C-alpha cells in the first residue's frame, strides 16, 4: 500500500501505527496492495474549515474522509486505485480519550476513516451497527498483531 501521512502540526504522532492500522484495514477488506491512501493531520481551525466546506456543518470534527475512485469497485482483482484521503484532528479527537490514549483514538479514527472511504456509513442504525462492529473487530485484530 502507498500510504502517505502529512502532518501539518508541530506535534508528533505515532505515524507508523497509523500507517500500519490503515494498511491492515485495507488488506482485511481485500483492497489491491498497490492502492494509495493519504492521511493528513490538521489543527481545529483547518478541520473546521473543511467541515464547513464539505459537510456544511459548523465547528471541527475528529475525522473526515474524502473518497477518490468512487466509481471503481475496490478489490485486489480490480487492480490498484486511489482510495482517497483521511483528515484527522488530534485536538478534537483528544476530547474522546476518557479511557484510552490519543494514539489509540487516532488509530480508531483511521480505521473509521478507511471504512468510510470504502463505502461504509453510520447514518441509520443498521448501518451504524455493521460499521462499528467491523471497526471494532478490525482494530482488535490489528492490536493483536502489535
């Protein structure tokens, strides 16, 4: 997998873990191993601007996903593709770290973002149940390999 991380902040994060969990998720979902993904780490001001521009929602959020090859079905058989971009906001994500670390939250959000790029959603309860179960299972399986 070609996974690029762009950290626009002065803070450092476990970029190796984010790359690893993203690659694990893509492999688990049967995505061609030569596909590309970008993960960008931004501050709350940048995330707010993106959230307003693309979702028409106020304020920041923890993760946004921007799929690229939407018309191409992703699988190893269909060849490589540009999966898309995930944008993470650690400052906002830190608000969800009651019983775990920020690194763990960013790992979870990376899996969440990848699943969104692959067409999963949580707009209705049935979709939410399926997506969050897959997210939790994937994260648990990845952590068992670490």
